[in-house]
């Protein structure tokens, strides 16, 4: 005997992204007005840096507003984005009495929003969450889009799930407390978005990069809005990365491998910066981008305070081996996304934006940009 389980359903995962300054009160107001339904038990997930800067006060505000809010703190840095740290959060929440009627509030940068979103997706088989992004990197990339994951010793971001937040808050005021290196790191994803989707934005960055590094209001608001607009023009068409969304991985094939090989001495954006240069250099050889535009890209990255060379302590053979852990690999073949000049990407066939690349092709490029 055979039974068929009809489980066809339509899910609306739409949500708002609010960009502004000092949004803590707006977050509390939204939660009081039912953003997370009737849930009163809130797990505020943050890191050791953001705890004192923002998460502590947000937790206190939530408690004053009548919520039962508890803060859970992970060590700051990419090394915390692991299965073990996710287990720590889950066990800590269970010990504090959190169950299926709770919700998660992520306050921090990309590591926090990735880890908190993944935890929310599996805790109690799924509880709602919101992201309160405190870094440019999170605003440009990690906190929006719904991709959540952890890293493992063998690969980055291959253990995770698509899980959309109920809302994202991008608090530009928080950028004032970022070290310059962290602000520069976030700019790598911003430059990436301009490379793949907006030539006008690229030119704006060339003209205003110094003002952004000084946290001037107008240019920071401009890039926050542009980052969200470009990313969501892609995500809304391909939420689950079946084709088009791969373009958001521009620079990440080499970038993620470099980040891992550096043992996270390089920040995510610093590694992506080098990855952007690698794909552009190879793209120039393949006829996808002019030498002039490669030069513009490299100058912009340098002016943003980002590296454009593979550090001398990273061995190229080790780096080549790590490239094969990239999620775009198909049938054991490397695949790269390439920008088309500035403001567009290469499309190689219908819904296909990745080109197979031989190990020798990328090895030659990496040798040229090694310190």
C-alpha cells in the first residue's frame, strides 16, 4: 500500500530592512508591536566586542519593555563561526529554559548574524529571529539575504541553511565605533557589489572613499542603501542560489580560500579584496575586463585600505588545494564568477554565471599577485 503526502505550500518570507542611526528604540518598539508575534522570551546573541557597546543596553531596553531577555555571548572573530559554538548557544539557551516559544535577536557583525540565524533555524525546529547589524560587513552582506552557516576545518559556509529574518536593522551609527581595519573590511563587499551591478556606484566610491572611511553621514547612507538594493535585486530573483545568486560570490572563490589559509589573520573583507583582484586579473586574460578597469579596481581597493596581494606566509599549493572546497565546484572542477568590465557580470549560458577554470590558469594568476 502506498500513501502520498501532499505538502505543497506557498511561503512568504518577505521582510523589511531599516537603515538609519540609533535604531535601538525602533527595534524595541517593533517587537512590542508584534514583529515576532506574541513571543516574550528573547535570546540576544552577540559577541564579546559588541556586548559592551550595544547588546547590553539593547537587552536592558527589552527587559524594561516587558520581555524576558537573556544575553548569550560568543568570542569575537571568525573562529567562533563553528558547529561547536552553535552547540554552545543551543545548550546555553536550553539551560536557561528557552523552548519553542522563544525568538532570537542577533546584535553584531557577520559572524553573529550567521551563527544566530543558523541557531534560530534549528532551535525548536525553527524560531523567528531579527538581525541588528552593527558593522559595514554585516550591512553589506551577512545580515541580509538569508544565508546562514558555520565554518569547518575543511570548508567555509558549507554547513548551514537558508533562513530569512523577520527584519534587518542597519544601524550606521554603530560604524563610528568600528576600528578602521573593520570598516575597510566591510568596504570589500561594497566594492564587490559595485563591480557586479552598478558602475555609477563604483565611480561614487572612487570619489568618496576617504569620506566613507571618516564615517561621513551622506556617503555612508548612500552605500548602505546601494548595498541592500543591489543584493536584493539578485536575492529576490534567486533566493536559493540556483543560478543568478552565484554572482554575489564574485571574488569569494579565492577570497574564502585565502581567509582559511591565513588562519583568519586576514579579515573576511581583506581576503575577498585579494579574491576580487585574482578574478579580475584572470578575467583580463580571458577578455572579460580591460587592463584599465583592472587598474581602477586595484586602486580603489588600496584606497579603501585593503590588500591586493596574496600574503607571503600563504603557500600557493596550499591555497590551490583549498579552492576545491568552494561551493561553486562542480564535478571536481573549479568554477569562477567573473565581472564584465565594471557594473556587470559574465553570463556563460542560460542561468549560468560560473565558468570552469583550470588549476593552471588560476595558479599563474596567484603567482603573479603573490608578495
